[in-house]
C-alpha cells in the first residue's frame, strides 16, 4: 500500500473543514491529480484539488451549511471552488465522458472512482488519495510510471488524444517535467500520428501550452524532440532553421545575467530574425507578458481594449533588453559583449510624463498618449538619451503636430 508523505498542507485548517463537511453522513472525498503526483515526488503541491461522488448541489449545500464560502467556478462541468480558512480548493464531482470532439467534452456525473480516472489523460495524473489516511488509489499503473519517469496515456493513446487534441502538447510538457529516459513508445507514436489535429485547436489554447513548455527551466531537449517529431510544422511553421543554437545562446545569456525566465523571449529565439514575423506570431493573447514586464507593457494599452485582448507584444524597452539577451552574433558558450553589458543594467524609465506634455500646451486627451508613445519610440531608438534630449524630442513631435 502506498501512502502520501505527511506534508504540512495535509493538515491545513481549510482542507480539514472541507473534508469534514463532505465526508459527513455517508459522503466521500479524495485528493486527486497534481497534488498527489507532486507530493509523491517530493515536490511542492500548489493546487490541492478534490474529487467526490456528491453532486455539485450536494457539495454546495454541505459546504454552505458548514459556513464555507462556495464559488461555482465550473459548475457546468461539476467544479466548485471552496474557500475555507483562507485556503482555496477546487472540488469536482466524479464524471464520465458522454461525447467529445477533440476540443471539448460533454460529461455526465458519476459515482465510480475508476470511471472518473479513466477519462483523465496520463496515468500519473489519475492518482487519488484519502485525505485522512493518505492511502493512494491507483487504477492504471500510475505509481509504476511515476517511479520510472514514464509519461503514458491511460488506455488507448489514440482515443485519449481524439478526446482532446491539446493532449499532444501536454504529453511533451509532462515528459519534460517528469519524464526520464526514452519516451513511452505507444504514447509517442500516437502524438506524432495525430499532430495534424492540432490545427483544430484555437491559437490561444496552443499558445498557452507552448508558453508553459517554454517556461520550463530548460526546455531545449523537449523543444528539439518536438521539432524532430514535426510538431512545429503544425503549430509554429515559422521555426528558424538555427533555432537550437539560438535557444542555446539565449539560455546561456539568461544564466549569465540572472534574467527572469520569459516564454515570449524564448519564443522569439525560435523564430527567424524578422521583426514583422515575430510580431505576428506573438499576437495571441495567451502569450502574456512576463510579470516583470506586464505593468509597464499593459499600462500603454489603449483603455478601450478589454484586458483579455491586450497585445502580448512587449513594450520597446523590454524588446530592446530581450534583443540583447538573444544576441545571435556571438558563438554559444561565450559571455558576449551583449551579456556583459546587461550585468547590473537596470531598465531605464522614460523621463517624461503625460503632465509634462500637457504643461507644453497640449490638450489632455488622445494626442497626449500619441506624443508620449512617439517620444518613447525615438528615445529607445537613440539608446535612452537623457532628459534634455527627451525634451528636445518632445518639442520636435509637438512641432510636427502643430504643422
């Protein structure tokens, strides 16, 4: 019998209250998925999700009666979020697939744990554990696969992929995170055979999964495998012939400078040195700016655009930094001048505010934003000159506006 290690999160007050409410009067609940997998591997468990044979209505009734706040985050698919003692836990009713089309599934609620496990993607994600005793339930050999570092689809791999084509990319991501040695033969052959089905997915879903892959500490081995398997021919046909060398240089530069990982910057390293192409590829909203860039880049988005549609393209200052980090002109393995120049280099702030422009007689409104952007573009192009030069640039732009 396999038992979860006795980690601190298992004794959380919020989790205890939720489990007590759902297990009362013949109810049942188990930990499921990533929390079980990661804890068995000795990794931090970030999302502690639960599964139960209780229907969503029963879950809500029991939790609210226990004074626990409930948010119906995915009620159509049987998922609610419980907030107890400052802890948030997703609780999903056991399900079975009624119909699937490769992009979405129609589900029905069930009361059979094995049936619920059978609809999941990989064996290592179909592990359940009793929240009180820690005893692990394994229906499809997930424990053996976890020990072997093997990513394997549950049942027939082609069937699992046909249910959701995004599982092709998830296979590579999970292989990069948890895999060791050779890829599982049947699963690997199935994702290659089904790769053209990725065309049926939205750009946002594909972009989101690629972002996760590129955000891994070292995505190079799995990126090379994906290229060899023809995955990028479908989802990123713009892939540069020298992408592997460019990605090597970028990761070396990131390590040398201590730069924060940026999936968007790494994506750029996979593309040819063509600015227009890079802008087009980076357009999906799912390619979000890294946290360090987000506040700067989004601040300049027009107010009328909804947050979900904010362009993923980084602002000029961060684009310039990323060009230095991605410098292609130096051989890999050498700490090139571009990297040396970044050591201790802080991203400069434009010494100009909207109020400065209004003080020059420009009426508050859209013209102020246009002038601010125009001056910033010129300031970046001139390699961040001082405030005096910025003031001169502003005078030039105002003069052209007046003309």
